[in-house]
C-alpha cells in the first residue's frame, strides 16, 4: 500500500513567520510532487509542483524535494492569516495522484 | 473558460436511494478522476477515466459504486442503495495529460445520506 504521510497539525504560527510543512512518501518510483491548499468547505487548489531534487520558489512559497529521503516540504514565508488552510501533499502513483491527510495551518495575527 | 464543473453542489438522499454525481472536465481535458473525502480525512482516489474507458478503478468499492465517462456528456459517478457511510464530499478532477502537471479540481458534491 503506497502511502503519503503528513502531520495533521494544527500548526500554529504568528503572522509574518515562516510556516514549514512536511511530507514523506513510500514509493521510490514517484516522479512528480504537488502541494494543494484546501480552505474549509472548499475544493483543493494546486499551489506548487516539484519534479527534481532541490528547491523551487514561487512568490512566498518554496517547495523542497529530497528523493533519497523520500521527503517533500513546503515553506511559506511571511505567513498571513489568509494562509490558514489545510495543505495536502500529493505524489504520483503510476496513473494517478495519492494524497496525504493534510496539515492544518493556523496563522494568528 | 469554465473550470471543472460538478453538480449538484449538495445532494441529500435517503438510505437505499441512488445518487448520481456529474462532472464536466475543463475544456481540452480528457482525463477525469474521482476522489472521496470524508470529514477530517484526506482525499481518497476512487477511479480514473478517459472518454469511454475506465483506466484505473482500484479505489472503487466493489459493490454499489460505478463510474462512466461517455463519448458525449459529463462523467457520472453512480452510487446505488446509499448508506450513511457514503456521506462525504466527492471531488472530480481533470487534466490534459495525466498526472504530469497535477489536476484541477471541481467544487465538489457534498452527499448527505439521511
């Protein structure tokens, strides 16, 4: 059974701080990695993708991938209350994505 | 440029009834995926379809659940003889070329079985 694991949280950070979200996966064959944001009662929204080892930056978001350790992370710089949501890690499993259970992030003013 | 369209947004069914959930993928997308999300849980893969073909149904329960994506019209997820445990949010996603660039999700159908 291929798995994606995330700490469910909640992760509480003050406004302006860096939020660090982590994810591990079991399948060494996974090739593509994604972070989705899901607000309560809404659908998941793709915010980052990463395909090779290292860092990928997009605005306040940085995704990090380490295939040897089977580890993906998402850093959110200058966290805002509007970043409060559940963040889902997803990895490819042959022809589909499998998702972690998500980490709930709370950014307090 | 409409996104992934799902309807209805909310569906209430009595135990034993049938539920039909519809999904129209984004224009130009031929890959459709259905996921189920129980309260406080992650997204669980159910089925992956392309036009007129089921590609991967490894996540579908063996009984009562079926899915189709006909040549014309939306993809349909059908749940027969619903039970309370079927109450969940059902999300459809579409992509242009498989998983390479991730999916775009629809707004979901919230099914409540009473």
